[in-house]
C-alpha cells in the first residue's frame, strides 16, 4: 500500500546550528523515512511513511523543539510523491554562494557545563568545550560556508574521538564546527605581562592572582576582558587609571544569579536575560553598592559566565570586574600582539584566534521588554526581516553615523547589522569599521547596488561612502533614527508617523545642529514639525564635555542678568564663567543647536548632579536620571510658538522655574522628576497637535535620549493613555547604533520608488 509523503522547507537560521541532526532525530522518533538537506537559505526535508498518516505533530515539533541556536523565519510544506525510502538520511549539501545566516556566539549550554564539571568526562575542566547548541560562531568565522576550515579552528585537526562525534548524526556534537577536546583543541596560556614569560597554573593560578589584587587580561569570545577583584578598591582604582576612565561604569561578571542578587535587585525579565544563552550585561538596580564600580548611578551591570573558561575562572572567585580591554576610544583587543600587555599585570590568553571582535551587549528592562544600550556579542548577526513592500533584489550597504557606529547590509529581504563599533572619529575604531564591513560582505556575499551614509558632509563614514564609487544616498540623522524603529516594527510604507527623535547631535538639512526633533515621517521623507528652540553651544564640542557651559547658555537665554551660583556652577571659577558668557553673548565659537542632550546637561549642571566634566558621553544626563526618584506628577511650564508650519519649543520658562525651585530648597530628586515629566508632557502636547493637523496616530520614540528609562516609560504611558500607538526600538538600541538600519530602510524605499539613487 502506498503511504503519504510531505516536502517541507524551513527558512531562517537553520544551517550550522544543528538543525539537520535535530530533524534526523525527530524523523527517527516518528518512524519516518526520507531525507534532510541544506538548500539555499533554508533546509529541505522529505518525510514519508508507508501507511496513511498526519504529519501535524512533526511540523509542530520542528517549530517548538528546534535547537536553541535555530531561528525559524518561515516554514512551508506541500504533499509529495511517495518514494518508498528505506531509511532517513542526512544528505550532503552542494556548496553554493548563497545567503546563509551565521548564528551569533552562544554561551555554554547546560550539557557542556555538565561535561566540564564531570570528572569522568573526557572534557572535564576543558575551557573550550562546546557543541552544536553552544559555543563561538560569529567571532570565529572567516568565510562561508560555515565549515571548520573557514573558522579560526582550522589550525586544530580533530582527534579520532572528536572526529567520531563530529560525524555521528546522533551525537550532540555532530557537525559542531568548533568541536574540540584537551587532546586536539586550543589551550590556555598564562603569561606575566611585563616580561611575556609563560607561567604555570593556568586558570586556577589566574584566579589566585585576581584574588591577590592583580589585573588580568582574559581572552574571551570577542576579545579580551580586563578583570580584577571588584571588592579590592586598589585594584579597581588601578584598572580605572589604565583604562583612563574615572567614572565610567565597569561591568561585573558573577558566577551565578545568587551572587548577583547580593548586590542588585532582579525582576523576572532581568533574570531571564541574565540566564539567556546570549548572556548580555544586564543593567540592574543597585541593592548594595560596590564603591568605584558605577559611581553616581543607580544601576550596575552584571553578566553571567558565557564560556567554560569563565566558569572555571569564577569557580572560587564568584565575582570579577570584566570590562572590555580597550584604551579610551579604541576597539576591544582581540590578540595579544595588539598591546594587551600594557594594560594588565598578567594575560590569560589562548591560541584560538578571534576572527571578529565583539564587545559584550548591554541591555536594561523597560517594563518587561528590553532596551539595548549596546548590541554586540550574542545578538549579532541577527536577520531582521524587511516589510514585504520594501524588499529589493539588489543589495545595499549602509555605514551609519560617526559615534557609536554600526554598519548594516541588506540582502534578499533581510537586514543584518554589525556589532557596536565605537566612535569613528578615532583612527583605531575606523580600522575596526573597515574590518567589519569586510567581514559582513564576505560572510553574506554582498554586492551592494548602492551605499548609504549620514547627511553630514564631514563624517568619516560619508567620506568613506564617497570613495566607494557606488551610487551614494544620504539620510538625515534623525530621520534615520525614526526609520530604524519603523523597519523593525514592520511599519507599512503608506504609514506616516510622528518621529520623536531626540539626541545630542545630528546634522540638519539646513546645515544646523539638530537634536530635539519632531518629524512627520515615512520611509521616503520627512517634514520637520517641531523642534527645541536652538541655543548657543559655547565652545562647540566642549559644550558637550562640560555641562556647566550649557547651564550658562540656558541662563543667558532665560535672561538672567547675573549668574546664580547654582549646582555645579559653584565649582567653576568666576573667570571661566565670565569668559564663556562673553562667548555666548558675542556668538564666538558658539554655534546654535536644538540638542536635547544639551538641555539635559544644563539641568544636570544646575541641580548639581552633573560632574564638572563628563568622563563618558551622556554622563550628566545619566546622573540626572539616576537622581530622579519621585512619583511626583508635577511638571514645569514650557512655551510652544508657531512660525509658518513649524513649532518651536522654548525651555527658558522651565529653567526659570527650576531656579525658583532650587532657591526654595527643593532637592534634585524632585527637580529631576519634574523635569522628566516636563519632557513627557512636551511629547504628548506635540503629538496631539500632530494628530489634529495631520491625523497621525503612531508615535516613534527614538534617538539616544530614549536610553533614558524614566522618560521613555513616562512618555509611552502618557501617549498610550491618549490612544497613540507607540513604537520604540526593541531589537536595536535607540542610540546611533540604529542609524545604519534606518539608512537601509530609506534606500529600499528609494529603490522601490524607482527614483534613482542620487539625492
Ligand atoms: Zn553545548
Ligand atoms: Zn579532540
Ligand atoms: Fe543620534
């Protein structure tokens, strides 16, 4: 009797993630015959049974029980001719040049953890243990197809035992490209940094040295960490000196959740992310402060171990500082010869090369959903689906902005965005930028039809784009922020949104410095609906470094005849104050800007929460947010004026009222709360105007300012109460990391319009 047969195709991240062996086991479980093979961007399956049968359970199991690294985007099936196969086989695949997703690096799975902790296992205490469900991926691939020979494991021939596991479809390590064991795989090397001399004792010795107060460079997946004992103030101080970072928060790695809970409060979503196989740094509310780790902030960043090496290192230590090994303004170091010895006392390295750098990802919770502060290791690469109406058969390359840059590629209906690359005004990061473009273009076989950059004529990315000899598109900074969120949420091209695009700086089409923007936008273009009243930035870039300069600028705008010695201004020499005031009055080196970030700086300085000088970007704003701790509902007044069709929002009244509150003795935590409420209020008022005038009911909250949890939550809540649909970046960071994504969206819309590619 003839039975039934089914042909199934699964699209998504299904290659190199143990998907075929999973199907093999599943088919055997159901007693099906047939085959499975890699095909194009997916996996093709033929199953059949000699008797009439329903395949529903099998289909459901594919989606529900898939391997942890797999990502099923789409599954199609149709009846097929019954062939009478005798068994179920994993077919060899032809190697073609096709778009195949590479999985991100995934933390050690429970099975591998069990192996390294089990004295009877041949991988007992082996720091490079991995399997099909876990281990390095993106950071070790050099080219496609994803085979061992194309990874940095190519120099480690498999021993017979590993080879047997590798070739057995029923083994957990079947086709695990980085498979290794103590006999054939990489090994750790501990060195004294100053002399380079190898010293015995490996990971156990390294842990002892950390305990003794030494600073160690520890090679992980995407680069070296600098590690020390967080409870040793001298070690922390020394580490800060080496990193040239006075107050920038340092991330901690804890052995387990129990250790984390000693120092931080943990909500269910945060616990889930800490334990997730992507192992980001999660920013948590402080419970017990560790001095010097995250000074002046109310949050502290924790992650859990993500390689066997980390587990072994932390076994007795329980808690270490694990901050990326870079000097200020340079990328994370990946190999010893990049100067790692200059940053530490000892180096715990290993001989598996890193193909691609990647920092740790940083995420925090807004309600139960994630807000990315930095997106890199564990999350990259991720295939972001593009709305059907925007898809093109041509490839696109987008280069992002300048600070906190990423690059993105578009191919076959998906956008793939790089890891966070840092600030490209620094030369070493510019090399990292080029390294990453090369990596992505090779991995995904991209032949861009055009290149997209920011509108800024002097950004390195813009100049780089001009040199590529491709059609070159430019997208306005704040428009790109809005588009990134639209693309991520699959917004249809006919939809117009109100983009609340707030950050420190972006180049406007009028050549001015934009920053507190309300844009009526779709994929093709935008209209500037409203913006913050521009104020002078005394000293240009210096104004972003020294928050008190912005306080003076706003005081001058508000018409104060004499300078009140409020907040941080008390600590500034009168001579300096006079000098800067002269600059403001006479518009000397004081360009105008509608920046939202600089307004935060001004308020932070006036309330005395800001530092005299920022050690890192947005420090003053972050401290102001951390200071707010009240459920107070009051807000400050602000003034909206209208000229032609453009609204301008003036905060001089806000500033006057803040000073009155300061005079009255109101503490910063109340003033900061009221200030946050004020900005949320501005958003709602403008949104209601936009709805009245243009019938818009979708609001996008984007730009670096929306890394501010308090503002984001409050604005979202209030907008939703007024029945607006609120979109905010969830997959990407709201900061400039998302620019390249938005740039792709605009380019695709242009390609669709057939408008040609020159602007
Ligand atoms: Zn594993
Ligand atoms: Zn082996
Ligand atoms: Fe921005």
